[in-house]
C-alpha cells in the first residue's frame, strides 16, 4: 500500500534526484549487523546506473542536514520569512481578474437559484418533464463552465497559497523555535515539501511555501 509506505517513512516520495528527477527509495545495508545502516537511492540509478550517476545518501546525513537547516531557520526565521511575506503581499492583484471572479460568484449563485426554482415548478406540475430536462441541462452546462473558469482563475492566484504557507511556517517557528540536537520527524513533515539531491553532496530543501534552501553533507556512499 503506497499511502501506508509514505506515512511510515517521512522521506518517502519526498527525496528527488537532481540529476534525473526520479524519486529516491529506501534501502538497508548490513541487515542484522550492529552497524546496520539505512540509505536512500535514486530509483533510476538502482534500475540502470548508466542512466543516472547520482550516489546513494545515508539517512543519517539527510537527518543531520535537516537539523542544520532547522537550527539556522529557528534563529533567523523572522529575517528570512518576514521580508518574503512582505514582497508576496506587495504583489497587486489583477483588477480584471478580481472583477471576473466576483461576476462568476454572482453567476453561480443565480444559476443555482434558477435550478431551485425550476425544480419547484416541476414539483408543482407547471412544467413537463421533457422541458424540465432540457432547461436543467442548459443550467447545469452553464454552471459547469462557470465552476471551471472560477477554478482556473483561483489557481492563477499563486501568491495567495505562498502567502498562506509562509504565514504557516512563521507560526511553526514561533511555537517550535527550540534549537534541535536530534532529528525530529514531526518537524520535518511540518515544514518540508521535498528534498532534491544533487551531485557534490548537496541537498536542496523546499519548504512548504516554495522557498528553497541548500545544505551540504559530509558522507556519501
């Protein structure tokens, strides 16, 4: 079960190969030995080393890199996130887009009212079923078009999501600003979207708001 696997390991489906774009998979080394280790390796590299030369990364290296990243942010999140939030909020909305969204809201509400009234007319026996089906079909088609256009416009307001996620991250660091000595899986899940592994022992952590920060690690298999 993929969902169970992803929930079991915090790094599952989050570590991406910077060379080929494949997802990293978890592997165990020296199973049963006192020095048993866990590593993460590019799936493409596992399948065909000639197609991707990205080396495996020990899990403890990823964890230590996250600890370093967290500690940097915990002590400086205001200097990093507040200016970013200010920039995002300063980006003006497109007035034509805002107006169209308002018009779509009104149109959807009117179409719903029309559908409700049509149903009442049918129940009262003032309209035949054939006419009802035809008129209801036209209303449903218009509603579907309006909903699709509304969703498209909302998706184009990309900064809204970034603002929301940046405010969320600031709240996380305000409430959990302690310096880490040990890896904390819950905090990793809370703030990290993905980790991209590049040659040269580089890890780029993408935060929930899209901000990317790089760390290097010292051990590579």
